[in-house]
C-alpha cells in the first residue's frame, strides 16, 4: 500500500457523521490488541485552549526528559501532524502500516453500517503508535465534549477542562452547565481534575468530577493562581503559583487566556512527573503552537489566529489590543456550524473586513460571512473567493502602522500560513528513473508516475498547494507545453496536495505571468515561483557577510577538553588566539568558538563554565580580521559572547533555548539553525525518516519561522542539515548529495562534516579523516554550500577554491 492510498482510506471515513459514544473506538482498539491499556495518558477537554494546553503539557514533560506522545486536531497541512512523538510527526510508513492492519476491520464494520469515523480511527492510530513507540506519557486533546469522545476510551492519570462556552449544543447540551458536566467526565479516577472554568460551569464540573484543582486569577480565589504580566515583545509574561510551588516565565503564546492555559498545564505536569521549577519554566516557554495568535509580520502587524467561536475571538481581539496599531483589517473565514453573529460581535473593533471561504466542504459561503460582519460590526466589508487572495487584499490595504488579522477558523489560517511556510523545492532530475522516483515521492499514483516520467528531465519543482490551485497549475502548464503531476490525494477537496511541476525556464516565466492577478492564491504563488527559480529577482546588495560571495570557510576553534577531534589543544587563551591567527592566514573567513562538546555521549556543562571558557577568547579574536561565531546552545552564553565581540550565533540545538532567537534578533546578527533530534547526540536514538532531506526541510521550516518571527531576515538565518546528528551515515551522504534542495528555505546553507562518523561509510576513521573531509568540502561547495565548517582550514580552503574555479574560472583569472 502507498501512502496516498492509506491517507485516502482515512479521509473517506469523513463521510460518516460524528456520533456520541466510545463503542466503535473500543471495538477498533480490541482488534489492535488494546494498545491503550498500558499507556499513561493525560486527557485535556475544553471549548477553547485545549490544544494550546496540550502542547504546553507535552513540551514541559519532554523538557523533563520523558518520551511524550501528542494527539491533537485538526491539522494545518498534513494529517500526520495530529500524531507526534517527541515533537516529530509520525512517519508515512507508520500510517501505512496502521491502515493495512485495520482496513479489514473497518471494512467489515462498514458492511454492517457501523464503520468507525475519521476521528475515531485517528484516535486509535494515535494510541497504537504511542504504544509501539513506548512513550512515557501520551497527551490527548479531546475532540468534542468529554463523556462520549473517542479519546475517553483511556483511563487518564491526569485530566483537565480548560474553559466552557456554548458549542455543539445539539450534542453536548443547551447550557454552559450541561456542556461543562459532559466535559468533566474526563476526570481521572485517582487525581483531581484541573480546570480553569468559572461560574455555573465550574459548579457543574465540581458536581460531576468531585475533586478539582481550580486555576484562575487572584480574584477567583483558585487553588492555582495565574498572573498575566502583559506582552513583552512577542512573549507574554506569566506567573503561576500553587500551594507550595511557583513558576515565573514567558510564553510564546500571547494573551491572558494563554496564561490561564499555562496554569492548567503546570498543574497537570506536576501531577504526572517530578519537575523542578526551571524545567517547567523552560517547557512552557518552548511551547510554540502554529496558528494560535501567531505573529507573522511587524510592518504591518500580521496575526494568524484560529479562533472559531465568540469566546475565542473575544480573547483574540483582547490580545490584539495589547499591540499599538491604527486600523485593523480582518480576513474572516468560518465553518457553517458556527455562531457567526457572536463571532462578528467579537470583531466589533475591526475597521475593514474581508469575508472569504476556506477550501473545505464545511466552510460557510463568503456572502453569509460578509452579511454577519455587516450586521455585527461597523467595518467596511468586502468579499474574496479564497483566503490567500483575501490576505493579499488586506495586506495591500494596510499601512505599516495597521494590523492584519486572519481568523474565524484554523482552516482559514492554514491557507494563509502558506505565504510564509510553503517551500518550493527544486529537484535534480537527470534521468528517466530519477524522474519517476521524484514524481512517485509526491504520492502520485504509479500510473501517473510512469506516464509523466519522460517529461521531468528538466527544471523540476516540488511543492504543496490547495486542490483548486493544483488543478489550475496542471491546466496552465499543459497549455504551455509543461506538465504537473498531482498527488493521489487529489480526490480529497480539503487536503493540501503535493505537486511536481515540470517545465523549461521559458515555460515557468510564462506560467508566472499568467498566474499574476488570478484568484485562489495563485498570484502570490507566482511570486514564490519566481523566487524559487531566480526569475526576474532584484539584485540584493547584501549585508557584507562572508558567505555572500562564494563559499565561506568557518574554522573550528574548540575551547574544550573533550571535543572528539581537538579536545584540550586550545584551552589556554594564548593557544586559542595563535590557532585563530593561523586559521585566518590559511583562509578562514569565520572563526567558530565552542566551549561545550556536543559529540555523542558528551557531558553538558553549566552556562557559567561555558561562558568562562569562551568569553576571554572572543574578546581577543574580535580584534582579528575575520567574523567570529559562538557555537553554543545557551542564550546566556550567546549574549555574553555577542557582548564580547562575536558576530554570529551557531546553535546546534536548532533554537531549543527559547531565548536564543530573541538574542539573535536583539543583536541583529546571523544565527545558524541546525536540524537536530538530540544535542548532545544519543547514539542509541533511531529516527525513522520517510525521506531524510524532505523531512529535514519540513522540520527546519518551523525553526526558520521562529527566527524570522523574532525579527531576523532569512538572509541572516543559516540552515545546517545536521550531518552526524540523528542520521545514519547513508542518510548523511544523501543530505550532502541533495544539498541544493535546502535552497527552498530561502536561507544560506552551512555544512558541518569535518572528521565526522559519516565517513565511516567509506572506510575512514572518524576523528582522523582529513582526505575524506576535504572531499566532502569539495562536494558541498560544488553543490552550493554557503559555509563549510572545518577543522583543517588550509586544505579545505583549497578545496573550496578548486570547486569555485571549476564553476567560474574567469573569476580567478580576473583576480
């Protein structure tokens, strides 16, 4: 079975309507040998905030060193986002294996008129995956209600009800009290239920659950008190105080309501695991959650928030009011079963609104949304057929001092977010077999891959678009003489689709011109297409970084006793400076100073010890003729190094320290973001990649967005594929071979391969493989690396010059 066949099987279950009860889910789990029975689960219900709270709990438990599964809904781009283990969405192969196993059972039940629904089946998939991955804790976001939700097949060790508003009244009840009582059925047997409800909802929760832990502000006299200190930059200051514990931190999720969610999360985490204050604070601060008051731009302020009911939108507008702006331009798309009148009333302060229709069958028409906005607000209201086009209208209408808000549904947010998150990957296709492999990897059917393989041996791009966009692109490319292969998921109207575009440069230019001014988000896609292929792009004068004019050489200077290649050689300041001077003479453009080893099995050191190692050296190196980089995972060390004269941050953890991106933005310096699963690397960790290059690109996309949202430009964000970190040697070589695909991120590329275990694949000894390292440098430079990070500068600088001379010999003649 192929992935697109497995996914289509699941999506077809959407035709079965939601129903109360857990019988179908239990029946399906029985067929899977009851994987849920051995799991320790945390169950989180609520009308608003349950997804954000689940993310906070999951991230905090991971920070405590636990293996954690997370099940949430809906997804923004890929159905696999709903099921994550230790932050990574599950592999395509896992979903295929699951569907192959359950398809007979589901088909048999369907023949009896009792097929499990889409949500019930995905819930079973999550529990099955968490069991076979042997997670320590599984965090489950409830779908609807609590009593009859599919997730309620588990016996949770801890549970929460975040908030309660009128929703799904046809299923849950007509009053907040009835709805609260239903949700409170998630209460655990041996622990109090945690809740941030108030008033009659709280009374109903107490009545149903009995023992509860309440969360709220001081005026409510709760068991856990939350104080929101307001917005500080792109974070919210929050203090949470329990009977004998407290945390004081910042949240990446803004708003007073998120502070309450953090209080619920903190109480849950403490019920599940022994966590110290620092761990809990760091976990909460790292709980990023796309599409939940996500600030994507500054001038104008651009916010994406998936609030989909009156209470949620009221919180969104209250949080927006913490920013200074003139006019607010709202892009609103909603589902048919929502309280549009109440939602519009919550948007009463909006000055200009654009109603649109997300590309989902359940989406309300733009005309109906527009009428609700006209009745509920004083805004100037217009309509646009698609979300992306509506966003373009809003951005065009907004001045630098205005705000643009996309809201009403996570589906609307999903489509808008592609403006920042979509990658267009150029594929190197030089043969018929390579063409067929590239097309098939986009989940195109076998017949389609066979038929189109001969048309792909030229400029080939892979990306992800909405179904309407895919159909238009296919029709237009065919008319121009090109081709567009579309994922086998193309019968699912709601899902983004992988496509492979095949054309000549001339055909791409004509396609981009034809897309200009088209609806359905195709006009912005034309600009992305031009950028991906460097078509009609303005010359960029640059910022004077050493990698702007060819491949720069970064020399490694380890001030450590235990680094794998040169540990202990340059611990004295004078020895380090002498080494740096030699590297500059040998051709180093950048000096990368590290005070903590990240080799497999290395012992972490304190920030104070690391700072004491590197700062005296950096103070001396700042006087030399080279850029100085600080190789650290700790924002505290980074700040001290920058103050001492460093020019670049090199973070092998991929911004795991929540403050690191803010430090880089505060100092306006480049930051290297590496793809890393664990730092230091755990040699026993096995990672299941579907495609190591595409998986790394997908995961780096969100890391790059974190840095970009902090205020850095993509030209300041260097991406490092992370050779030797959580990959096999064969996967490392694939990263090196397909390095040009990382250009899709729009960032400079750094390769760190020097003396690493990757070269064991060709019989070289890790830690002592100069010749192999030089060969790797030559390949990296030839494939477009902007920076190579090496120990032996002279030899590798020569390799870079040879590669560049082969590509442009006239450049060296002129020199």
